[in-house]
C-alpha cells in the first residue's frame, strides 16, 4: 500500500470517541434525498471486549507477548465500529501515552491476519483497512466515498436475505461475504 493512497484516505470529516482516543470518522451521517436511508448505519454499541480478549488470548497462545504496541493496536481495533487503515491506526496511537511505529502497526496487523483475527476491507485506490473478524462484532458492509475516502459501515436486512437466498443456489458453501459500495458521500455531493 502506498503512503500517498493512505494519506488520501485520511481526508475525513469529524470525529468520534473510542475509549480514551478520538478517531476521525466523518460527519454525522446525513439522510439521503427524501429523508430516507436505504440502509441503517451500525450502532456505536458493539460487543468490543470479547474480541479484544479473544485476540490477546490467541496471540499469547501463539507465543506473542501482550504488552506494548501489540496490545495498543488490538485494543484500538477492538474499540472501533468499522475498519481502520494502518496509517489511521498509527496516527491515533501517536496521540497516546506510548507511540507505536508504523512498522509495529503493520507487523501486528500481519500477525492478526495470519491468525484470522482481523479481516481486510479493500476500499479501492490501493487502500486496505482492517477490522476485527469473527464473533463479538456485528456483521456489516461498507459504503466508500470515492472523493474523500470516507468509509461508513451499514447493515441492510434485505441485502442479507438476498445473499442468503443466492447462497442456496450457487455450487459453493458461502461462509462469509463482504459488500463494498462506492459513490460520493453527502458532504462531497454538496
């Protein structure tokens, strides 16, 4: 992933609290034309702690230490409602008590991915974000603004039913899916 692409991804509007850290996420989601939303955003309340504990326990079982950068990255990922890029992780962690280097962020993400604890979210333009995988976090898909790089989680019951119906008719057992919809956010459309 190029640093330029990651820098472009950082053009976001607003912020939200994540524990003791503030993470840029975009303005309050505005209603689409006509005052109706096609899908609802994911709520802020998530089952965060179980994933964080499970990730740290699994890392320990694999021989990794709990302290330092690894713990910081895991706790930050576990506190988010949606995926973050490595640069976003580094920038948020730079504001904490302990600075975590870019190399450490990438190393920890690689470890977590190898253990199946995070999943990649490819948002286009060579940008990859990461979010906790498995139980403890609600399934959601992603809306990506191609102009500013903003990423918003969403859940749509109709889409989930359609995917479940499709899964019955394909010659494969579908274990998971990821939907990334691209467009322009309300702020960029102004």
